């Protein structure tokens, strides 16, 4: 699946006859590599052995690393070409506008995180490979929607203005922070685990969710603020007037 996604992405660039920016290529490749890391290899094997910390690391990659990289690596023209096939007044177009709006996107993402970390449903994903796939797919998809208001390059469904993005990022990490804090602070073992020290495994998993869920939005906040500041300086009328005077 990841190879097919990479092939479609490269094929779209070649079909459009556009130059391939290195920054976008690197971001998209990082997103694919993150998915490969989460769903294959040692991390996947550890998670399959029912280690809670490995599962939480997978969820971390699926929500905080892969989605922003994939969005940052996808150019606006490519997304708009796909979105042009969806009529805005049809149910699919209305649903897309709703699901990429800040409050519904973050609310859906938070709800999915909470639901899949309920002990009964978490145990279901361990018992069934189908439900495990459903959990990972819905977490990844909802995370893409949650990052959309921050990183969307689309003109049809654009990102928020810089000031609104900063406010949005304040709330972005709250759902995962809440889940991570509850798991870390639990005095009983909530999830089945193969670890000989189940409570320590659970607490490590909670910390893996808790700490990055605050750090990653902070990094995004800093980058958005920097871009906003540089954009404002570049379009500041006083600066433009000063440049004109200096040029004269």
C-alpha cells in the first residue's frame, strides 16, 4: 500500500510536468517512512507481542508524525485536482468541508483516540487483526483531518489564517495529553500485556503519548508563528515605504 501511494505521488508529478521540490519530496518520504516504521519491522513486532509501550509508540507515529509530513509533502495543485472531482454542494463535498473544519476535525480525532484506548476496545484490537487495522486506519485518517487546518496546501479547502492556527494548536494536543495522562496515572493494569512488569509497561506507554502530544504542537506553534511573523514583515507597508525611500 505504501509503495502504491508513493508511486501515485511520483506519477502525479511526472504527469503534471512540474519540477519536484526537494522539501516536499523529503516531507512525503518522511511520512511514508514513518508509516513503514509504525506498521512493519521491530516496532510492529513488539506491538504484536502485546507490549503496551510499543502500541502507544505506534499510535504516536500514526497521529503526530506521519500525517503532518504527508500533508506537508503534498502540493496544493495535487489535492485540488482530486477535490475538483467532488462537487461542493453534494453530500461528499459538504462532508469534506465539515470534516476539515477546525472544531469537527479536532473533535473527531479526539473521540477516536479516546474510543480506541478504552480497555475493552483496546483488547479487541489485540484479539482481531481486522479490528487492529480498523483502529490504525481511523486514527491515521482522523489525524490527517486534525492536521488539515494547520497544514493544508489546498485552495479549495485551505488551512486557517496564521492567527487562528496558533489558537488551534493550543487545543490540538489536549485529547492525546488527556489519554496519556490517564494511562500514566492509572494504578491498575488497564490493558493486556506480555511484559513481565505490566504496570511499568503501561506507564511507559502513557508517558510516550503524554509528552510528545505537548511537544509536537509546540514545535508546530513555533513554526507557524515564525512564518506568520516573516510574512507580516514582508508585507508591512512601513517597510515597503522605507525600501522605496532607500531605493530612491
